[in-house]
C-alpha cells in the first residue's frame, strides 16, 4: 500500500472516529430526562413492565402502572413503595376504550398529563395455527393493535401541546412471523405498522414514537402463556427457548436497551442477536426465511393433545418444563411478580 492510500485510510478512520464522538456527545446532550415525568406503563404489574418500572423509578420518574389484575398491581406497588418510590396503580383493561379514557382522565386529575406512554400489555398464544380459534386472533389484535390505539388517542390532546414520548413494545414476531405463534405475530405486525405511522405523523408535535422489536427475554412470563394442542410439549419448548442465554437475554438488559432507545428518540430498536439476524435475513429474502421456518415447523409438536382447548403455562408444567434447562426463567418468574 502506497503512502497516499495510507494517508487516505488514516483520514477516513479519523473522520469516522470524530463523527462517532460527535454523535455520542449530541445524543447525551439531547437525551430525554425521565426525572419527574409522568410515565404510564400498561401491563406494568409484572414481567417486563415491572422491570422497566424499576429502572424508571431509579431515574425519578412519576410512575403509573395499569393492569387487569388488582392483586398483581398491589404487589408491584408494595415492592416499589418499599424502595421509597411513589407510584400510582390503576386497574384497567386496555382493550376497553371507556376504561382507558377513564384511566387517563384520572391520571391527569391526580398527577398531570402523561409525558411518556409505554404500551407494554401483552398476551401470547402457543400452538399450531390449525388449533387456533378466532378467539385467539381477536384477543391478540385487541391487545396489540386496538389497545395502543386507545391509549395513544387518549393521551394525544395533552401531548400535542407539550410533546412527549411513546414506546410501543412490539417483537421480532412483528418482523418475522414465527410458527406456532401466528396470532401473536400477526398482531405484532399490525403494531409495528401502527407505531411507524404514528412516528411519521406525530413528530410535528414534538412527540417521538419508538418501536421496540424484542427478541426472547427471561422475564418469567411463560407461566401466563396460553398453550393449545399438545400443550405440555408446546409450553416446555417455549419455556426452554426463553431460558437459553444463546437465544434470550435478561429482562433487565432488554429494558435498559429499549429505554435508552426511548431516551434518545430512536425510531426502532431490536434486541438480541438472533432477532437482529432474523430481521436482516427476512428483509433480504422473505421467501428464504419462510422456507427455513417451514422446515423448523416440521419438528414442532403437531396437532392433538387438548386440541382447540387451551391451558395456562402454569397448568402445562411437566418434568421437562421444570428441569434445569428452565432454571433462569423460573428464577425470573419469582423475581418479577409472575407467580
């Protein structure tokens, strides 16, 4: 390599380094400060929602957690209160627009307008699509599409005046449709489209919308999954995949990553290496991706078992699902109010 080429490479490297340093400084200076901000987390009573609540509480946010289960909400409130955190909890079914509107009105009366909305409430159905009923698709689309619409429309009047942040917790399943998770994936695709459209339109009001495409994480949530068909096998496989570090990451690591994306107003963030690779490959060749997944599907549990009936994860435990392979998920369930 001659001297001229060496000099060019040096200047190129120096320029790239300067750009990265300037970008880091800019992001730090423009980062959103959660301190004293009113933050509403749907599905905030357990699992990933509760983990995010802990992190936001440590930054001084004024938290509001909503969920359907009052006992879970109270457990979350007591935990955070025990750490000196002031938090409001409101029972609410976010798939019912009237309840959402009432909740937002209550928050605005008691705490002031919502500054940050995190659409996190979730449900998951596991099993062959041939064992799914319309009910599963309706439940998924109501929670992952209509619920974020209801919450977003409810906070928009005040956010348009003041600006704010919205974080939509989507999934790699909203980028790549995974076998035996079709209702979940289809509704997450809808959520991703909604989130991207909202970002484009709401930026003019100073409202930043971030889409989080999550890979597998160890929250302990499989206990609340709804399994169909050969439910014990479906659940055991789901729980094992959720537990393996190679395929999943801790709920704390995921929460930190996506909250940083929200802090900096990023359009999108994808967690875990498998999710990033899957999204990239699917973007290049959807046909290749679906062919590979069709092959994977041949090794998944088939029809049978309880058929179109369904069982909760904790009703589907077996020796395999309670083995050492799932130890990390079991520990997470205890830690994150999933029991």
